[in-house]
């Protein structure tokens, strides 16, 4: 679930005008820890920087629980 959210956000961040379709990923970090926390960051060659961290609180039943997330999106034109 977390990975799907991260990938969707990355896809939105990368959906830029066609003149920038050749942008490449220059830095990518996706760390999941034993304590259910994670860090994610993505930087592209056209100046997009996406950073996110969070913590999962599992619920009593499958598919329940909650997340605490913090994210930042920066766009610096080349």
C-alpha cells in the first residue's frame, strides 16, 4: 500500500510538459525499517525533488491502522 502511494505521487511529480520527457532520475532512496517507518526521496534531472517520511500504526484487523506522513515537493526549473 505504501509503495503504491509513493509510486503514484512520483508519477504525478514526473508528469511534466513534453519538453521535459527526457528527464532522468538522479537520486532515489526508498528505505523501510523494522519499526514500520520509512523514508523516500526522488530527485530528477529537471529539478523535481520529492521527499517523504512516515510511520505505520497497524490496526487490530488486517487492512486497518493508520499512517503518519510528512512530505515535501520542490520544483526548481533547470
